[in-house]
């Protein structure tokens, strides 16, 4: 089982950080990300789905990094593709009684690739068009980390995508430098 990291604060940024490379990993990511409820049959997920999600991840990466670089005028094929994907209807959720009688989330029908892509693309459109949220975009300062995250910390001084991973690596490296060197 893959241990996905969802530290960025947005679904689209999490896809951008770790695009699933094959059908099995994509099915796991879709459930772990909360796009489909656990137990939802994902029989239609195949290599083509993984390719399409990978392409969306690359589009989001390009558009987000343009924003981080201060290039406000994004246009072109990647933006057109993002908008086209966002135009499809996302999966329709339903509330249904669960095993213990509590309401749980289910999908109205089998999730299609276009609907799931639309959910992530819409999240990216919302991120890229909201000036307040867009202003909170940060690149992780961890050594070799390319993750982008939303800095929602008080004072906007967060430096890492994950304090437990990238932050800890930096703290360990500083400690080693002081004690060994």
C-alpha cells in the first residue's frame, strides 16, 4: 500500500506533488484523497486514466509555478486543457445509511474518469483564481523537495510542506552539522 502525503492543503497540489503512475496507484490515490468513498468499485481505472491524471498534474504544476514566479498572465494549451477538464460534471455524492445506521457518503453511480478529473481540475481553477488563496502558495524549502503548499500558518512563516518530513530532515541536518562539524 502506498503512503500518500496530503500536506499541501489542496487536492490539486497533492496530485501535482505525487501523480499516480499506474492504475493501481491511481485507484489508491482516488480513495485516499477522498474523491471516492472507500469500497467504491473502481473497475474502470486503467493505464489511460493514470496517463490522464498525470497530464493534469503536469498542467497544474506548470500553471502553479507560473504563479509562484510572478507570471500572472497564464494562457495557452495547459490552461485551455485545465478549463476543458473542469467543465465536465464532477461525481455526484449521495448520503446513504451506513452499516451502523449513520449517514455515509457514496457516489450516485460508478465514477468516470472525466468526472474525477473534473473534481481535481475545478479545485485547481478555484486555487488559481482566488487571489487570497493564490497568495498563500509556497514552495517547500526542504532540500530537494519540489512540493508546493498553501501557507495558512499564523504569520505566514511556514517553510516546509511537512514539518514531520522536510522540516525534520532540515533539523537533523543542522544538528549533524553542529555536532560533526
